[in-house]
């Protein structure tokens, strides 16, 4: 696979790289010393745990709002309002959040929050020798298929990641505080750091990596377990 296509795949975890000062394009998330504590933050200490976690690409946190985004794009205004009125308070707040964010992220919603983190895990796992470079590229390609299914631009993808992160940030909030906490996420320190670092450090890179850049499908490595997510 050409270098530019590899850059595209690794850029799926660009928001996390922006947050942590990591590489946007290198196969390893951190070049030089390994700074990824997967065991502490993810409970991952071996290959099997890493590969098992990849299922979050399809069944992760984004499923919490997938129905909301699905309904918003299909309901007439009167139908949407009637739907909101039938929902419990917490669900109504989340559905309203989906409606507000839809213009920026589109029908993909917050899927990028899961896809970007799985890209990070692959790059961090490569650094720890849990997977090979060939396995990482193949699994990244599978993430890319999903990203392109749900989004049609880097802007939409990055927005989906940030909206997903914002929702995750307030997941422990009470029903009474949830709406206000979501409103404050635009000013949250680390969210602002991601946006600033992406603008300063990755805007030119992403502009050079067309969203529709041809990505040749790698051959599935024989070393991947038969039941491995892909």
C-alpha cells in the first residue's frame, strides 16, 4: 500500500493524536518511547484482548444515539416533536442533541468516536507488538470502510468524533444536569485542545488526504484469527 493511503488510514485516529501530542500518520501512535498505557485505561494487556475490543467499532458507545440520528433524518417536524414528547427526559435530551449536531456530522452521528479510538488501539497495539504491521493495515482498512459509509468528509468525521466524546464526557451526569453539561462541552478544556491542535497541526495534512482517496484493499493476513473482528 502506498504511503499516502497509509497516512489516510492512520489519520482516522487524528483527534486522539491531537489530544495526546502523538503522530497523525505514523504506523505507531507514539513515535519513540511507548506512552500508551492500554492496561490501565482499557484493560488490554495482550493480543486477544486488543482484538476483542475492536468490536466496539460496530457496537460501541455510538449505538446509544444511532436510533436518534436515524429518526431525525426521516421524521417530519411534527413527527419528530411527537417522538420527543413520548421519550423519558434523559432520552429526550439525547435526541435533541442528535438533532442539533446532525447538520455537522450527518447520519453517521457519533460513530467516529468509536472508529477513531479503535484506530488508536491498533496503532498502540502495533507499538506493543500485539499485532503486526500487515494486520494493522488490514484492520484499519476495515475501519475506513465504515468511516466512508457513515461520513462523506473529514469535517463530518471529526465532528462525529467530538460530538461522541462530548456525550461520553457527560455520561455520568444526572438527568437534571445532562442538558446543561452538554451545552458546556464546547468550552471544555480538552475538547478545545483537540480542535486547536487539529487546526494548527493537521489541517494541511487532512486537506492533502482527499476523503475519497483510493484505498487498495489489503489481503487479509493469514495470521489473524478466524473469529477476529473485521
